[in-house]
């Protein structure tokens, strides 16, 4: 399988990787067909697990390779990683402020500056998860682009491991959209549709990441770090608070550690 993927063009590789992550989002959203409501402890545990996966992927799949690549240049090795990481977090913070959206765990009246009569909850929820899926798709695209560019610190197995890890954590994200929408009265089909729709942005973001890397190779350490910063912002701003606000802090924290460990093993063993 790895040999077959290696033989493909980088754009195709990134597309396949993000089609997998999109499929995992859809699989999570499909839980709406199987149950009327999601057990809150299970949901919080899944979100905690997702946060652990994203934290581990941000370091082993993105920041660490960025630092290794920067060591080959005249700049201090830490500089591109630091600049890119901060830019990624600030960028997503700015996007969060500009584009109106609603976090999956928030009631409708918590969306500041949004008129509930003009905005449907479904649109706001999809926007929230879609915003957070952009850096994930970008990270996968940059990872496969780095392999195509021939950087020694990048490997096809590492890029595949990143796609697998992000796919795993996309499962609870799909459910985090579809299940609240079902509780709000949407049909199962519409709840599923909006849930899987949130993952559709990842293939497009991945293609942007691949093209950017192949066109601007010297910026690759910055691009990897940018994706890492954006992912960490998502974890701190949304995933971890969402997993702990219902009183299941210990469960969410333990699941986060399991998610971190599994992604670390995937990246180190395959990378």
C-alpha cells in the first residue's frame, strides 16, 4: 500500500489522505442514524482523544520536521518554527473573529453579534468545525508536498501517519455537529449532511498546501509550523474546553493522553 501511494503524484496523495479524513468525519456524523442522543461522557472522551491526537501531530508531524529543515539553512533553527507557529495561531484567531460561527457546545444565544433570526444553528455549527478543519487539511497537504520536494526529514509514511491521526480525531468532530443538530429538531438526514459537510474543506486545503510547498520550497518550515500553530489554537480554544465543560475533566484528560500516545506511536513508528 505504501509503495502504491509513493508512486502517485503529490496532489493525488494529498487528495487521497484528505478524502480519508473527510470519510472519517462522515462516519462520525453517521452516528446520528444509530442513536437518538450521544452519551455525554463518550462525547467528552472522544473530544479529549481528538485533542491529544492533534497536539502530538502538531509536534512530531509538523514542528519537529520544520526545525530539522531549518537547521540546513543559515537562519537559527528555531526562528522559522517560532514565526510560523505564532502566525498560524494568530491567523486562526483572526478568522474566528471575522467569520460568525457557533461552537458545537454553545447555546444559540452565546453567538455574540449574530442575529438568531438571520442565522440558522446548522450554518453556525458547520462554520465552526469547517474553520477548524482548514489547518488539518493544510497540514496533510504540506506533509505530502514536503515529501515530493525531497526534504530528508520528511517521509511518505510520516505523511500517511499524519492523515491517519487526523482522520481518527475527525470522527468525534462529525458527531459533534450532527448530534446537536438532531437534538435541535433537524432530521437525521440533514443532521448527517451538515456533519459530513464540515469535513469537505480538508481536500481543498490540502491541495493548497501541496501547491504552496512545491512553488515556494524555502517557505516549507514556515508552512509546517503555521499548520501546527493553527492546530494547537483549535485544541486550546475549542477541543479541550468543549471536552471538559460538562464535568468530565478527568475522563477527557485521560483520553487526551491516550490520543497523544497513539498519535506519537503512529508518527514515530511509521515516520
